[in-house]
């Protein structure tokens, strides 16, 4: 076996897909950068990933997403994720008002009501799939409330998001384009309705921005809303599923949080590090570059593997241990640098509320005897089915 073959990265390999944490831990210790002929490189060591994240002038988001969606116009790509400065800075400054802590806090009661209702149904059933019953519906429904939308289409939104992510990762442009057009048509219907009958919601706010000098065209508004809808629930779904799975596997940690509810925020940060909800994000080199011992030519794609980086022993003591007392905890589950997740305050609130209610409304939960526990594979890192037994 050649060195190149040994350090190959094949994210769809069933062996890697079966245990992504262990697989990427092993690959990271062989090499900081592994290569796949179709997808490019993956960076897996913490310092390398952070270096790339903090250098957008060389490692471009815009070029990476242009390579993924070459047929889309700039305004059709995810704004502001798919942009570089200075455009990225302008849009991010515009949108950060949506996620100010004071505004996020006003949605906590509604999120708690949704989580409680779903968890009560799980407990009533006694044995149920947590993915289907909580981690899939709750973040989408909560996000729709945040955006001011009705949530009756939550299942379609979840399915379109998951299928679009999968199609892009597989390089299936025809399927990705069809899903993109479904998204655009769905959002445009809401947009046109708000033009006729404005409401106190995010869509109407984006339409009315012209009053303070910022004017967005319809494609830009659709792009912003699509990003909020796709990115605004996927990581939360994954985080809740991963954390529930970990606590079901580790009843002593579950009991610790029941007895010490004030420790939950710190525990959430550690579980985000231990099993990162965002697997990876791409960058593309704008010029030749060097990171550590690895040289890149212009136009090469590098996937930043947050799962592997957050478990790097060079950055974290005993990284394979989920230590609820870990401080400091400089994980990058929500990224770093200028593209650090804008919606992370809302996501953290949703996760905390879901776990608070799950712990409060049960005396224990564990893997259901004879149940199914499976995990999704790249580009996802989450339970696909998580059959649990819930005890009042």
C-alpha cells in the first residue's frame, strides 16, 4: 500500500461511515490532510482547521460554493455563507440583529412548549424513536416560529434539507438542482404572500429593509431564507440526537445532570466538542498555500473536518473522554473566524431547552431492548434512528 493510498479519504466508505468518530480519529493520527480524488482534501487537525478558518483571503468560501453549485448565480447561492468579504461582512452585519441574545430569549417559552409536547408523546409511548419524535420535528418547528412561518410543512423542510445536503455531497447536480428549485418555489410563495400582506416576521423585515438604505432583490431574500431554513435546524437536530444517544449510553452522566441541572450548559459544550454536529465545511484555495507540511495549489478544495478537529489530542486532553467539567473548552463545533455560525445562540437555546425538558419529564431513558440504533454517514454525523425506552 502506497503512502497516498494509506492517507486516502473516502467519506462514503462503509467502514468509515460505520464509525465516523473512530474512523476520523485514526485517520487524523496518520495524517493531518487526507485526499479523495473527487472531493479533494480533508483537514482534520485542530490547529490546521483553525488556521484555514481564519484566513478567508486565501481559503475562500465563495470559490468553494461556486465549485459545488457552478450553475447558480451569485444571488442564488446561500447568503452570507457562500460569500467572501467585503460582501459577506455587509450581509452578516445586516443579519446579526436576528440573533441578538435578547431576541433569542423571547422565543424560549415557545421552544419549550414545542419540546415539552413532543417529549410527553415519547414518554406516553414508553418506547419510541427519538429522531422521529423529537430531534427531527422540534428544531424545524421552533425555527418556523422564529421566522414567523407556519410549521405544518416541517416534514417537507426537513426532507428537502437532508436530501439537498446528501445530493451535493454525492456530486449529484441534477438532483441537487431539482431540490434547489423546490426550495426556491416554496420560499417564493411565502415571499409573494408577504408582499401583499406583510406580517411581523423575518420575511417581511427583509422585504422592508429598503427603508434604512439596504435593498435586497427577491433572489437575495430567497437565498437568505433558504440558508436560515436549511442551516437553522440541521445542526440542532444532530446535536440533540447525539446528546440523547450519549446520555442513553451513559446513565451515570444522565443522573449527574438530573442532580446538577446548573451543569447542563457546560455539559452541552463538551458534548458539542465530543461529537460535533457539523461534520465539515468546504474552502477553496485562491492561490498556492502552505498549511503545516501540506502544500496546496490554487483551486484545490479542502473540507474542514470539525468532528476530527474537535477530538484532536494536540488541542484537548483526553479528547475521547466526554468530560462535563472541561474548562476551558475551545471547541469549534460552530466554526471560527468570520463564518462562525450566526445562529449559534438560537441553536444553543434550543438544545438546552430540549435536554432540560427531556431530563425533567423522565426519570431515565435508555436504549430500547430489541430497538434500532443506527447512525447516518457523511455529510451527516447523527443518529438516523434512535429507539429509546422512556421511564417517567
